[in-house]
């Protein structure tokens, strides 16, 4: 296969910066739903706002992360990289931040450690494999996506020989097959699995009695931890948090990386991919639940990711590649993980026992936002970055004599 005239493995600053927008979108939804600000959350104004900022806003950010994960893993994987070392780096990239966030939350809410069902599945990142809110919604709620990421990381070296066999001129066909598979999966969930069938945006704040702000958001309240079992609609579970259902999104990102590296994707103009993404997002208001979470957004999101990478390779500068956005993108994972514990802490120390309107919600959202950035920066610069730098120094160098940087990520791995 012809070599691509780019250097896979090089840093892609626009992609890094774009991660921040996805993390910020998730934060806005979580602040609306998880900050227990009463009576605001029980008002008609809240319901009107939530019609404009429904669950699919946060879900769009997660879809971006899943597609981007496939792109980055493929882009950075090199020939000669030991699989054991690859797994170690992937685990160290997510697990320390996950544990720190979980520990903060356990200390803040005094989780009942005598009941392992409350915290152990979350700590081990296996909780989304069980369709029960008892484990799925307990402790650090955003950590559910890491269960899917672990599956992605585990599967990539195993699927690599199959992915590498796809000829360059068949990459579009392979991507179309994956996208069709995603649509068929969600159609099956809608038709044959029990759960909501209408087009309503069903995800909303779970509210406790009274008009005074509670000390705890319901997912970390003593009442929640005391329950033995909380069922979840099967179609929602399969459509959104179930790791295997999200696996095709990761491989759409993998194929996007090959397309960019092998010059199948050359577009550097963001206008068209962003317009397609906006249209797909708008369509989520008119489709059943199973299609809202990701199915409509995967293709335009992959186009955005590929275009941002192509812009980086072409030397096209922009806001996402600016130094402040790249820094925010670097801390975005820690921000995503620590935001909920920060909200829980602020609710317990400052919000609980008081009454607030939308102005109070906006104020505490701003405080949570700034505190989450500071905490994320501390985790990234104090733990994540030093740890990854240490691992990089101990890792064997890639065999660059046999895998020149001018080759695509997949072809450099498979060429003999």
C-alpha cells in the first residue's frame, strides 16, 4: 500500500483542544441535573431550560470522546510496541484519576464501605455491565464511560490484524458497515427490548421532597445507598452505558485515523462537518430514546474529528489549536472525572439547607466550574502528567528503522 505523506503519532493540538468543548458540554448538563438547587429544579423555568439542554447534549460529548479514543489509539499505536506496555499505559492513563475522584467522593459522602455493592463495581470499572441503577448510578456517576473505554483498550490489539487487512480504497465501505451496524443495533433495541418508545427526553433530575436544597444529590444520598436494587429500563441500558453497544463507535474512530493518515480524508474545512453535526443533534429531538444517545451523532462526530486532525497536519491554525484550549484539552479528562465530586462537595458545604432560584444555580454552577478546573489541573500536573512521563521514559523506543514515520499507523504495524 502507498505510504501516506504525513507523520502519524505526531501531536494533534486541535484535536486536543476540541476535547475541552466535549467536556464542557457534559459539565453543563451535569450542573443542571446533579446540582441539587431547590426550588429551582422544581420550577417551570427548570423544565423549560431542560427542554433546551436535554441528556443528548452530554451524550454528544461522550460520543465525541469514544470516537476520538479510537482515532488516538490507532494514531499513536506503533509497530514494536509491546502489547503489555500498551495495556499498562492505557490503564495508568485512566485509573489513577478515576481512583482519586472516587476517593474524594467517598470521603465527601461517607459512602457505606461495609456494602461493597455500593462502591466495589464502580472502583473496578465493571458497574455498567449490570443493568441496575444500584451499581450503575452509585458513586462517581461519570465514571460509567470508563467501563466502555476499558473494553475499547482491551479489544484494539486483538482486532488490529482484522483492521489492518482493510485495503485503503475500502475504508469508506468499512466505515459505512460500522455505521449501519450501529443503526441496526439501536433499531433492534427500540423494536424488541423493553423500555421507553416515544421521543420524549426522559433524562431529568431525580428530586427529593421539599423546597429546601438537600445536602446530598440523590445518587450519593444515604437513601440511595440503602436501597438493595434499583432496576433500569433495558433499552436505555443497552443504548447508552452498555460497553459492548458502544464498541463500534470506537472503531469508527480507528477507521477515521486510517483515512486521515492514508489521505482518504483530506477535508480541512470545519463548516460542513459542524453543520452535519448540528443537523444530527437537532434530529435527536424527534427520534426515540435509543437513537438519541449516539446513533445519529457518530458519523458527523467522526467527520469533525477527522477534519480537525487533517487541519493539524495541514498546519491550519485555529481556536482549538491555541495554547489555552490545548491546556484545557489536556486537563479535560481529569475535569470530566472530578466535576461530579466537586458538585457533591459544594452541595454539602454550601447549597444544602438553603433555597435558590436560577440566580443561585448559576452562581454555584460557576463556582463548581472553576473549582473543577483547579482540581483537574492539580490532578493532571501532579499525578497524570508525571506518571505518563515516567512510563514513557521506561518504555522501549519504537522500531523507527523498520516503521518510518511516513507510513500510516496501521500499515507501519503490518508491513514486513
